[in-house]
């Protein structure tokens, strides 16, 4: 770590700014995966509710 000279204050550390380009794409990928998973679960839930409320005849099941 660097030691500031007498009378000089260290105002900012730029390591966070350098890390942003590495973390933003990773966070974007995680966000997209979560979005797709949530949408998929909602779709499965709707399909499950529709199939349980409307009985299917045995003739339609064999097709």
C-alpha cells in the first residue's frame, strides 16, 4: 500500500473503478439467468393450473 506524503491526503482509491468492467458483465449474465428462470417457473405454474382445472379425456391423451 502506498504511504501518502506529509500534508497530502489520499482522496480516492481507483481500484473499484478498475474492477467495474469485470463485474458488470458478470452481473448482467446473472440477471438474465434469473429473469429466464423466473419466467420459466411462472409459465410452468400457469400450465399446471390450466391442466388441473380442465380435465383431459383419455382420447386426447393418446394423441
